[in-house]
């Protein structure tokens, strides 16, 4: 299996960062390849949930059908696609910050050759988008509480 990794430090506690990052409906707003999602998209995903992701790669469009196979809120989540592709999220507390890691391990259906859809460059181009989106959402939530 080949793959790629994204890592970013986000201003916010792991439980809150987890709850935003695992809302699949937000993926197209921050990940460079993600174009649309279906399935469980409006809330943080949970064990057993299905998510369908439509991506655009340099080789053309692709669809991934994920099932959440591990979910430990605020620490770790893992999704596996039918072709063996695995995406693992980890959340590590660092004071008031969270170190978020997204590791992609690319699977392949038997008898098919498939180019790697994400490179380190692709993953790194998504980092500023993810950081800004999560921190903006958490800031608005905090600001709203302060206005009460």
C-alpha cells in the first residue's frame, strides 16, 4: 500500500476538533481532492456509518465508499473503503491545541492499477484550508456563547 499524510496543529481541544473534522459534509471545503460527499454528512460520523466520497484526481474522477470501522471520540477514527483504502484520523492534545493527523493508505481492487489519488503535496495544500475552517467554526461557537 502507498499513501500520504497530513498533519496540522489546530487551536482547539481534541473533542471539539474531532466533532468538526468528522463531519463529512465539510470535507469538500477543505480537502483539495474532495468534490462531494453523501451518506452520513451532517453530523460527526460514528462507528458503522457509511460515507461516499466523490474525488477528482489527476487521473480523473473516482468514488470511494467508506465505512467507519473505528471511532474513539477525540482520539482516533478510521474508515475503510471497499477497495482496501484506509483513512485514519488521530487527535493529540497539546495544551489548548490539537495535533490532527490524517493518514491515507491506498488500497486497490484485485487486478486493477490505480494511480495514487493524493500526494504529500495534495495533502499539504489542504492543511491551511482545514486549519482555517475548524478554527473559524470553533471561534464562532465560542463567540456565540460569550454573547449570551
